[in-house]
C-alpha cells in the first residue's frame, strides 16, 4: 500500500498528521526512546510523549514508563487492527439506534415574517459556517452583518457575496470595505430577493427583498435545513443571480499548503492563486464516481472549472472542479461530495505550490 493511501486511511480513524508521523515511525523502529522517535518523525520529543499516550489509548502503542529511560513500543499491527475492529463493532448498537431516530426526522421548513427574525436567522447561518457561506443580500442588510462576516472570514470560511441595491463601487472603495470580510464580491444596482446558504448546503434561507427593509409588509422568508432543497437554493444563487452585476473585489488566496474538506473553497483558492501567477499541485483523497472505490491522487492542476471568479470557466452553473495531471501523465477531474460528471469525489484536498 502506498504511504499516501496508508496515511489517508489512518486519518479516517481520527489520527492527526503528527500522530500519523509518530505512529509510522514507531512501526519502523518497533520500540525506541522518545528522543529517537522525535529524530526520525520530525515531531518534538515533548510532543512525542503526549502523542504516545494518545496512541496507547487507541491500542496502537505501549508506553513503558516503569523503566528508565522510558521507551515506547508499537503494538503488533494484527493486534492493533483487531482492537480497532472490536471498537467499531461495539459502536454498532448505538449507531443503529441513532440511525433509526434520524430516519424518522423530517426536514425543517420555517416561514418567517419578521425582519428581525430573518436577520437573526441569517446571522445564525453565517455564524455556523466554518467552510463556506454564500450570500445574495441588499447592501443595507450586508452592513448589519459585517461583524458576523468578519468572524466567519477569520475562521477561514470562504465568503462569497452578491450585494444588491448598490451601484458597483470602485476597486479602491471595495477593497477598503471587503478586505478581511469576503473573498469574492459582486455588486448589482437592482434590489433582488435574498438567498443565504452555508456549509455544504445544509442550512439556508430565501425571501422577498422588502422583508429586509421593514416589518410593515406581508412578505415572507423561508428557512430550510434539508440538504437537497438548500442545494437547489445554492444552484439558484449561482445560476440565477451570481453572473448579474459586476465583480468588484477578489481577495488574496490562502497561504499554502492548505487543506480543505470541501471542494468549492479549494477551487476558489486555486483560482485566486492562479490569477496571481502561481502554479499549484494538489493531493486529493476521495472516491471514484463510477465504482465508489477509495483513491488518493497527486498531480499538477492543469485546468479549473468554476463560476465564482471571472473569467468564468464552468460549463454549467454549479460546476466547480479541478483537473489534475499526475506524474505518470494521467488526467483526472475532481469534484465535490455530489460530483457525478467528474472522475473523483473529493473528501480532502491539499493545495501546494509548484516548487
């Protein structure tokens, strides 16, 4: 098994990068002092001891602190795997119970008629975003959400904003407003219906624009927490509103290397890096779309399909994908969790600069 695949599988069991470094080194050494493990793994000696205790709790290592000096031994792989399998089996009754309960739950659709309640719900959606948030809002609502957007931005969530009811601002003005607040901003002079979605289409709200102006009307908004419906809301956002107006701001790409568990933020940052003249490589762990087999690939990014940043290169509204060329010359397309056109559905994508 290739090391990249082995590391990906260990990560699936909850091991961090440093825990994986330490464990793989320990397997090679068999038993060693913390200083030797630190030297070979690149993990600090003080941290090695802490990691060793965590590995011992997982049944992967034995800390022999009854002797001097303390040594750490790897549990034989066959015994370690048996322990992991036993733990997984012990989870089955509880997981089955939770699954049965979840199956009986219904999607949540809440009709909202109050402006303050709508703003509160939008704040809740933005405040829950750790990976991405998409907003189509009039400028008078954006002004009320600036602190929430800034906090989400600081959490490294991708913020994509379509601001309505405003004439497109100059690049200088837009940069002063949106630096540290959003990653991509388009502006349109029309006051349009509002749409807000976040975190892989699990939460969203859509409503009539006049509801955000005052409570003195009969307009309504609908808050949704059903992935398929909210996914359609995102499609409406990108396909119906996003291309309208004018792109007034794009931020800097994230510092590299950077790892993403969702594909759209990875695609966006790859585009921003590309616009800045940087060439990138990507390591992708996921599943093939045709056979559902796990696969990890690494290659140079040779094409990006997206409709978030100009110039748009997507062939349909919600297409956001990377094309990789491996060192062997194989070309593979990579999409997100719901991909069906691409070769791979990515669970994790790491972007690195081409050295």
